[in-house]
């Protein structure tokens, strides 16, 4: 039986990766920072370790064939930042993999990273990818367009009565459900690919997303388009005025909002069903 270690296993994508690999007959080791209040991921073995401390990883990959890292932070907490986690923690994982029998290391990156090198979250991830691609180990880098869970911000605005967009709202995205992405990642790694950009089956403009949210809520669309200069001003001011835990995610969101985030389509799950599920469960 092949064995995979999944880092970031309690995150949105990590949980689906654990499920996918178990379904495909792999022995799954989930690497978690601490037990999650949302329950343990589906895994044959769970290891609690702090990846930012390399010594806690010693021996964790002694019987592992493949490492997949979906490890990263979207909101800084506990005194650690993007360079601590998105870069250094992943470097620690990579170095332990190189010392072990691991034959491939896969990493979940960010689409259009080369256009967002001014965003700290993306810069840290991109630096790790450069490190990974020069390592003496086969690697696969996955760049998804965006998760269904990220699209919940549009529904939250609609539930508050109005969706605010920068510019004309014509930038496009084809977000993907975590389960569909996990399946696509499995197939990409099985092919031995060096990397892949992966999106979902439906492409939306930002205006389309807003209207879909109001359709799900059964209310009249109320969409306001703000001048893009306000977005650019916010990008300039955020790192100077806002706390890092707020500035970091906002910089990424504001940067991604001004470009098309589309990639080859994969999967079958529909965003409308995800939004309906959110409203039914009061999320």
C-alpha cells in the first residue's frame, strides 16, 4: 500500500485530500498542528507536530512515499507570519522529506503568483516554490483558481443587502470545490506532472457571482461598483495602517480581484449548490 503524508490536513482542502487518498486506497497520515475543534480529518494516522519547528518533524516521514502540503495561513496569529509558515514550515517539511524515502513532494500554490509578488502571502509561497523546484526531489506544484469556500464572501455581502465590487465587475474566475480539486490533484500527481493550474467547471464574472448570490437568497440584486482607484489606494494604505492579520488577507483579495483567475476546468460540483448549502446551514 502506498503511503501519503498530508500537511495542513485540518484545512478546507486538506480534509478533502485526506478523504480522496483514502478512497483511492492509500494509507493516509495527516500532519496537524493540533486537534481541530471541527473534528479529526479522515486519516489512518494523525501526527501532531509544529512544522515551524523542524525538530518536531524528525522521523514523521520514515515510511512515506508522497508528501502533499496544503500548509499555509490566511490570517496571521500566535505571533507567526507568512514567512514563518508558508515559507519556513514548508522548507522544514521539504528537508525532512529529502532525508526520508519520500519520492515526490506536492505543494498547493496560488494562481497568478507571478503577478502578485507584492503580496506577502504570495511572496512567501513563491519563495518556497523556487526552493522546491531546485531540490533533489521530484515535485508537483498545484495552482488552483480559488476555493468554493472563498466565494462565501460574496454571499456574506449579499446577505447584508449589497455586493460591493471594484471596477466594472467583469474579471472572471472558475472556482473549484475542495473535493473536485482533491481528485484533480490526485490525478495530476499520478501522471507525474511537474505542475498544473486547476479550476472548476463553471466560469463567472464578479457580476455573475453577485447575481448568483442574490438569486440563491431570492432577493433583488443590489450591486455597487466602486472606482478601481479606491482598490489601489487601499493596497497602498493597508500595510501601512492596518494590523498584519488584517492587511495580509486583504492585500491578497484586492490583488486577485483585479485579474482573471481562470484555469483549465475540472470537476462537476456547482457553486449554486454550495451557496444553497451555506444558507440552509446558516453559515
